[in-house]
């Protein structure tokens, strides 16, 4: 077997995180530091400083942060041509809740939910620069509960850790295929403000647009 390792000469941008009081914030989780979101969120930052790697001049990147203990979140669009280190201010994260119903008006119990782009990215495509995903570590050996959004026995859901100002699309997710699939939308293009806790009430699952299903 022949294996080739391709070395990248992408640009690097450094930055730091501050809180609402303008003081440095250490211990945040970050997505987008290494690439355009492979879906992996790595260990929490040990300090308030961070480094964004492998940036390309023609491919801006959305980098997102949350701090679970302080309940703070924020994002920044990095282009790779920044002359000085950047500063990202984290503010209180947003929360959304509701009750998911099927087309017959019945609660969708114990459903797995997932934030997605519309349309979903194809392999190799960059992340949307305005769409938020769920920035939480999902390692199986973590002591904390799995942060994957789900409905309860009454179809209710509550999702914390959303980044203010980004668009969120929440889908019902099924894992009965090797790559999994999104089978419907609870809501789309929802934008929340810092510290907002919005209750959507009853929401009916609706189909993805036809192009989402390959029709």
C-alpha cells in the first residue's frame, strides 16, 4: 500500500478569548481551529489564547467557541490575512426549546436531533460562514452527559450552547445508514441573541427540501 502525506503551507492566525467583562477566558471548547469543521471538537483550550491553522486566502473560515462552565459562546470569521492577533468576545450563550410533533400531531418521543446545514455539505466543501453547529465534545469516555440533542417521552427538547448571531437548522437524525441521515426539519434559519432562551412551543417536523433527498 502506498500512502502519501501532503504537507500544507496554509496561513496561521493567532487570537485570544475574552469574556463579557473583557477579561481573558481559558478552558473554552473550539471548532474550526484545524480545518473547516470535520465534526471533531478537541480538548478545551488550556489558556485564553488560540491558533487557527491551515488558512487559505480564498477560503474564509468560521471558528466557534463555547465555555460550558461559564455558559458563554462566540464566533469569528477568519480570512488568513489578519495582520495582528484577533480578539473574540464570548457572551452568554443562547438556548432553544420546544415540543416536536409528527404530521399527525403526535409527540415524537426519544428522537435524536442534530444541527445541520441546508443543503448539507459535500465532502471537501467548506462550512457555511453563517450557519451554527453544536460545539460540544462527544467523547464516549467523558464524565459529563452526552450533549447530543434529543426529545424526551413527551417529545420535548431543550438545547443549550447556541452561538448568538448564527443561523441554526435543527433536524431529526436517524442512524440506520452507515453515514446517518437527516429525515426532517424541526426549524430552520433560527437566529438567537446573546442570553436568549426561546421556547418555540409545538413544532411539527417538516420534510427537507426535495434537493436534500436527492430527488
